[in-house]
C-alpha cells in the first residue's frame, strides 16, 4: 500500500482538489484506492456526498485516528491511499507526513503561497521522515511566465519540484460542483491530461 499525503499549512492552495483527482485516477486505473480527509472543513467528504459513483471511498477522520484508519485500509488491501491534510494544523500535518511514502506540497504561484511553503517544509524536517517531499505548482496561469518564476523561487528551499504543473482551468471548478473529476467531466481536455501526467509520475516515484 502506497500513501500519498497532500500537505500545506496554508489554506486555499488546492489540497482537496489534488487529493480528489489523484484518488479517482487510481480508481479509474483499477487500483483499490481510498481518500482520507483530515480537514475539519471536509471538502473531500462533501464532494463524495454529492457524487453518484461509489468510489473512491472517502473517509473523514481526525489526525489521532489516522493510524487506525490506515491499518483498516491495509487490511482491505488498498493499493493507493491519499491523505488530504488540514491547513493551520501541525498535528494533522505531522500525522499525514509521518504516514506518507510521498509528500506533495501544493503551492500556487503567488508571493504569499511561496512564503508560506517554508512552514510546511519545516514540518517535514521536524517529522524526520524519509519519504520524499515534493513541491507541486497548482493553479498556474496558462499564459505568461508566473509558473516558471515560482519554480525558480522554490529552489531556495532545496526541495524538488514536480515536473508536472497543474494549470488554472475552469474545468476543475465545474467538475467538482457536479461531484466529478476532470477525467470524468472532460476526459480529453487539457486539465485531464495534466492530472494523468501527475498520477503517472507519482506512481513512478513510489514504484506502484
């Protein structure tokens, strides 16, 4: 079982959107997948409630119960588990980081996000976890050089950057409102292509 934790101490960076899409991508690829929602706002859980499809399974829990939930997922022979962590919560972030095989730190190409990423990186180092922590640029404008400039700015933190950038596209907003993902809403669209590239790259990193 591989565990992918989506962690950021800053809110509004797209953790739930990324989590939902990665877990659903795994399901589409015939993996036994689950999404664990640690965020009190329960965005992923509310998305699941509005969804007609039964999968991916979304489990809302507190950080203190994460270990037991992961043990249950292991017993159910899950292949791919995504943890949607909570912002502004060191306990939730640390629990997600310690459980992970791969840690994704979403970051939008804004000065506030770029400054805030250091807090999350500090938590990864505090946890002394061997898992790879990767910065993921999210909501990148499809035109202009903001994405490249943000990638250059992240280099100061000595953390790898995912080679796939997730762009700012209306398909992400519309699909989630309908209880879907971009792969289901617009399967041949550019947003769907980016998610598949990210999923494939993650699977390569964790050898799944």
